[in-house]
């Protein structure tokens, strides 16, 4: 634990505007797939077995949808609005399968800022190598709260 060490936070709700955009490009490599599948103990043959996947309408192994969802939430945590933020709700449609080794272009756009509820609505769209939409969605996000001055009683829970 890094008690007392200051960590950089993302932008608070006051510093975020409707219309802000973030683009992110991710290449889906074997390393990421194997780490995800090992971590979740997911051995779905549709994700890893070429012989099985070739007999399905997909014709080859696909990337797990929840792994793609993880890329979305990671982008929120890292970039928009950044560290200290949290996804409260997500509505995601996976419109086309994503295959191994695909390069996916993600576009995030802030659509609503609600200061009273301390939330943002961020729409996301992702396209593949063929410029076809593979993901459409909407995220309800709680951005980081402004840090409070640390007083002695704040640390009592540690």
C-alpha cells in the first residue's frame, strides 16, 4: 500500500465538457488474450480453438466480449476522465465479432455532464481494420472527486 504517496488523479467534473473526445487504438495480440483467458480460467473453444471456431459462422477464434469491455473501462480509468473515476453503468452492443490480431480504433465522446449527480455520459464506438463498427455503447461514469485536505481523522481507517 502506498499510504501518503500522492497519485495523479484524472479530471474532476468541473474540468470536463460536452463534446470532448478521446481516440484509442488497441491491437489484440496473443499475449493479451492468453493473460485474460488464464486470469478468468475461460477455456471457451470459440476463443482459442481454430478447429472448433472454423466450424462456426465466425470461421475463426474471436475475442471475448468481456475482454473488449475491459478495454473500455480501462480507457475511462486511464484517460477520460482518468484515475479516480468509476464506471457506474454500461450499455454495450457488440455489433460484429472481433478476431485475434485485429486493430481496433475506439472513439469516446462526452455527451452529458451532470454536476448535481456527479456523472458523465460517454458514448463509445469502435471500428475494426475494415472500418466496420464492432462496438457501440454508452457509459455512465463517476469522475474523480476533488481531493480534500487531509486531516488526522481521515487516516483512522488505515
